[in-house]
């Protein structure tokens, strides 16, 4: 290619990238809808909209990070590299329906279940999310144990007596429940979770493996996330470093952790908890929470 042609091609490529970036910014700022951008792409094959990757359009939407955008592409049967102008007729129909439903608020929220082996840091990650992402709704469990110092009714747990807990079981009001350490019972009340999902908001549920399996049976569309330690040695260090259990209890919990780690294949997403902030961000991306930027 002659030098002059190369220069012209380079200028054209830069101009096209800038035009696509302007389209994404318009969607991100809300001055254009994603559906309008898609319709423009399909009406005008030579437009900047037509050359925009579907993944880039999705990620321009509020609350859709890379992980959630990839999940949506899988659900729609669209490859990561596909551009709007290159979609087939059926893919266009699916994407149009998705964007139309999202724009009308017709989406049901997503239930994300966070589980993992003992001492992996589930509580630390969920606490970070509660503090830095106030828009995330964390499901509140019911328990028959007494409140600990600093725990607030309705924030940390719903504290109920055994008779009340039994009644909730009989009425089918739990997504999952279990007896922990042969003592107190814990359960996730189903009505508030269902009501929140129906309103279009997503819910984060932090529970153990047994509970995660029950939720999968009760709500097959829930996203199960398995939190992994960076290594086995680090898991041991965290458990021993807590200093809250006797040596015998530590040994028992480590044996349990080995069994729990073998269950990771049952989960949809694996997140390594080597950095609490990053791990929390990945969980929030899965929730697709609007305006999900952390507070400073």
C-alpha cells in the first residue's frame, strides 16, 4: 500500500475509533439509549454504531461490568467479538428484547450466592460490600441464637425464638435453613428476597455450602459464587491467626475446609480472595447494581 494510502487508512481508523467512543459515552451518560444505538447500527451498516462491539455497548450501560456483560452475551448467544452490524436476525431479536426490557425496567433482579470454605473470608468480603456499596442489598438471615454485642436486629440478623423458626419452616418461608454446630438454627427468609428480585433489584446472599445447595434447588437461576483462598497455606494461616478456636477446633475446621474445597465444581463462578477490594468488585459486577462505583 502506498504511503499516502497508509496515512489515510490510519486517519480513518482513528476517526472511526473516536466515533465509536462518542457513541459509548452517549450511552454511558444517558443521552442516547442502547436500543436506539442498536437500531441505528442495523439501519445504517456504514455507521459508527454498526462497528461497535456488542460487548462494548453492554459495558456502557450502568451496572454492567465486564463479568456481567460476558454473562449477558452468553445468555443471548452472542460471541464476545461480535459487532452490532454483524449480528444475525435471531441475535438482533434477542438483543432488541433484552435492551427493550432493560429500558422499561422489566427485569427481575439477580440472586447471587456467596459461599466457600471456612476462614476464606466470606464475611470480610460481604462486610466490605455493605460498607462501600450501599446500593447492594444483602439478604438478612433469621437465627435462633441470641444477639452478640453490637449486632442490630434486622441489619445483621432477624433474631427469633424456636417456635417462630419452626412456624417459618412449616409455612415454607425459607429459601434455605440449617442447624449450625449442633446448636442454633439459621435460615434465609424467602418473602423479602422474592419481593426484592421482583422489583428489579439484585440480592447478595452469604451462606455456607449446604445452604447454597438448597438455594440452587429452590431458585435454579441463582448465581452461585465460590470464594477461594489464594492457597491452602494461606487458608491455614487465616484460620489459625483468628485465635478464636482451640487447637482441636482448628483441626476440625481444616478437615471441613478440605471437603468444602472439593465442592467448588458445583459453583458458577470462582473468585480468589487475595485482595478483598478486588474480590468485592467482582461480586458487585455479578449483581449488576446500577451506579456501582465504590464510595471513597
